[in-house]
C-alpha cells in the first residue's frame, strides 16, 4: 500500500463486497456486555442493554463488522457461568437477518493454579462472527491444546505483556513450575508456541492473521521478533515471516491502543494491541485498510481501544 491516511478513525466504514473487517478489543472483563438481569462474575456493575456501550450498540455503530475478537473476559471456566448468555446483548430478539446476527465461540481458562481473580491473571477470549460470514467462509473455530490459560482462539477459513517475576505454578500440582518458574518464563514460551501454531497453519496452506493484545512493551518487542520476522531476528530465533500491518501502512506514526484509566487521556499510553499477517498475504494486497479507534468513547471501561483491519477475500 502506498500513501498515508490518518490512523485514528473513531469509526470504520463498511467493507467492499470482496473483503471483511476484523476488530480486536481487550475489554478488561465482561462488565460492559453482560445482560442486566445477570449478576456479574465479579464485583462489577454491568450496564443496561439500552446503553450505547453495550455490545450490540457497539457493533451497530461500526456498521456490523464480520469478526470481533475479545480478550480478557475475566471469567473462570470452572465457575459455571454460561457464556452463551451473552447472546442477549449480542443478538436482539427481533434479529432475523444473518448480516446482523452473530455467532459466539469462547475459550475459558483451564489452568486452576495460575488463572484466578486473586492472581490477577483471569483471561479468556471470545470470537464473535457474523452468521452470513461464518456460513460462507469459516471452516472451524478451535482452541489449541498448549494454551490452558485461554489466550488463543484459532479461526480456520475456507479457500483461501507484562509478565513479571511472580511464580508460575504447575497446573497439576500447584508447585512452582520446574520449566517456567516465573510468569516471564511462561510468556517467553507462549510466544514460541504461538509462532509454532502459525507456522503449522502456513504449512497446511493457510495465510495467517494474528490479532490481539500483546502485553507490555518488553513482550511487544518479543512478539515483533517472533511474528515479524525482522532480518536481525531471523538468525537468533525461528520466526514467522509476517507483517505488523499498522507499521507497514503508517510507518512510525505515533498511535496508541492502551490508555490508563487513572491518568489524563493521552498522558500514559502504549501500542500493545496489534494485527500481524503472513508476509505473502500483505504483498498480495489482501489487507486493504487498518486503523486504531483511539477515543475515550471507544476505550469505555477498559484500558484498551479497539483495533481493526479490512481483509480482502
């Protein structure tokens, strides 16, 4: 792509007939999107369904995108909270058209030792896709067996952080993990496993699109190293030959995705949410546009704003 456009659009226009839009958003818990008749999973206060911040209102404001990835649901896989109850704010009772009806797939934590509200590491991700898009293009949505913390969801289509030194516990025994004794060690391994999953998909003939929250700056750089395939990194580690689409389109323009709730807007911010795509996918002009919705309204109660990319089919 040539030429530059400003990357801070507060909305995204509907895609062309032969493309789709992918949004990614760290929501910092389901408090915004749970139906009002449900008790929240923690001591949080869900908004009413009529609020402009509810999930369906957000989808409407952005012209019904085909794909939305949510990170940090912050509910436990063993608490018995049924994520299908999100259908109330996700799909209105009078919805009859598939281009305004959505499917929901979730991955919830299976690591009882390291994923808990008290440990501050309760993750969980959701994949929300428009039904007409799923019917035509999606082969399967699946988990990966190496991710018991619920950070990863894989969508296979047809055709075409900050970790810290806090101990990482063995999920089976509760003792300090013999291979990954700290959260930093575990996150290093996580990026290796994510890279290997992407390489495995490419070996099967898929082009790869990776979107989400890549934690703090230290691991943001590691993600770029493993997923970006820079020449200086290839000699050091096995890399996925991929492109950070925001940097590829906008160069070094300063735009951010993470804004502190405790500080004045714009005074404490980082770009930790990113979209990577296979290099050949980028060179074939399959990414037609991308942006960051960096406004206080889009941030809502989270510390993150949504990012998006439009993908040609």
